[in-house]
């Protein structure tokens, strides 16, 4: 399969430094650093239009109390784009699956079929309780599986759909998608509970960027679980990217980012992230152990982001050709979807698209851009 290149919408704000993701550090950063860019419709619209112009297939929009709501933001931005798809992250336990199917159907109709879904079950009970959710880690994944069965059942139902489970009890539901299909479902989770749900219910399984050996091991396990369930999966990965004309320039920029990180911020972020129940987050932390002296965990794979950012904590750093080589290496393992970012997201979209992405296209590895969507 070809490579599908996706970008990221920083709905918690942007900067030339590393902005946090769900750990509270973005508030500190915006207060003490000049050049913070708030996530206005104008700024995010500029990134979305640039991503579309540069040939990215979709943009990921995160979810959480630390960023703007993904549904509302992407609905607004769909009006200023014509081809770009929106990978909308949301938490499946906080809304009715029938309501989510209704929102998805409306989005598909209004945007011309440009919705992708990213299910985020949630790996932090502290954050979940902010939403009034008091289930433990594994029970949240049980609920996610039921949610997806209802979401899919409602979307595909020729007749009114019924579902009677432990977490959802739905009778006579049907949401027509008109001429558009239900959106593909992306899903990430590194725990055994998450992997089982993914194998049985989703389209694309996502991982945060780890070494090729670690990713190969996970893909082998996920293929086995999916085969047991009589299914096949596609795979995606989440990386930051920092590419420049030369490797020296790229690593100099990584050094600048590192120099801008105060040690007290590292300690505070690491303490907060260490309390997470997320297995994926623990795997990110294990890559660097909070030590800024050992951040290149594999050639061109740099864990500096993970010092002060929750979630995806690794970047591909190097010359444009080196970045393209690493992406091709992961693609050879079976990764088809690359969800990328870089700060600031507007400028780095151009660095990547005109550098590594152009190199990948010259190798015939990238999926061709879709035609503009037909609007209702």
C-alpha cells in the first residue's frame, strides 16, 4: 500500500518552542515565552489551507480539556478547505454512540465525505473524572468496544438497530449516511485491553513513534490478534518531524529546542506523566527516562519532545533524505499512515512537504492527492 501523509492541527496553540499536550505545560509556555500563537480560526485555518495545498491527506485534531473541541474546530475549518480530510479525535464514553454516528453523518454530508474518526479511550483517570467518568482503565476499553459496535451498527443498519450491552442499551436507531460512507476509524492503545479492542473493531491501529524493532513487535502481535478475530488492520504511526537541507542544520534546531527547555519544566512534566495509567505513555517515558543526554534512541529518532510533552514524544530528525529514509523504513514494516507534526506547524509543514515528502513522492511511495470534495 502507498504512504498516506497526514499533518496536525495545534488546537492548544503553537510556538517555535515545544508546546505541551495535555500536561499543563502549554499554559506555562504561553505565559513565559514570546511568540505564542493562540489557536484561532484564522491561524488554524492557515495551517489547514497550507496542509491541503502541500498535499497532506488529512489533519489530526486532538481531544482533551487542554485544547479546543475537535468537532467544532474541524467543522469550521471544513468550510475553508475543499479536499483536506479531518481526523477528529474524541472520547467514546462521553457521548451516545448514536449521537456520534449522527454527528459523523452530518459531517460527511456537509464536508463532502471528509471525516476520519480517531477514538481516544483515555489513559488517565484524573482527566476522565473531569468529565464525570469513573470507570477504571480496562472497563473504559470494554465500553469503547461496545461504543464502536453501536456506532458501526447504527451507521450500517438497513433496518433500525438494537444493541443491549453492559454500557449501552439502544433501541431502533438508524442514521442514514446518504451517499457517503461511515468514516474510517483510527484507534491507538498499547495495553492488552486496548489491543484486543483494536483487533476486533477498528480500521487503522495507531502507535506513537518508537524504534523500528519495537514497532515491528507490536505490528506482529496486532496482526495475530486481528487474524484471530477474522479481520485485517492497517497501521499508522504518530511522529514529529524536523527536517532540513542538511543533517547538521536539523540537529542544530533540535539542540535549540532542547536548550529552550527549563529543567524544572522537565521535572514537572515527567512527574505528571508518570502518574498516567496509559501503557503507551509509559513506553514513551521509558525511551529517555527523563535524561536529556540520551535522546537519540535510534538513528534520526529523537525523544526530546517527550521530556515536556504528553502523548507522542518522538521526532524524526535529519536531512530531508534521512527523514524520508526513516519513513520508508517504517513503511517497510507495514506502516501506511504517518501522522506528523512540527513546531511551529505552519512553517514545518512547508519544510516537510518541500523536503522529505517530495523525496518520498519521487520514490513513488506516496498516495496521490484526492480530488476536491463534492459538497451538497
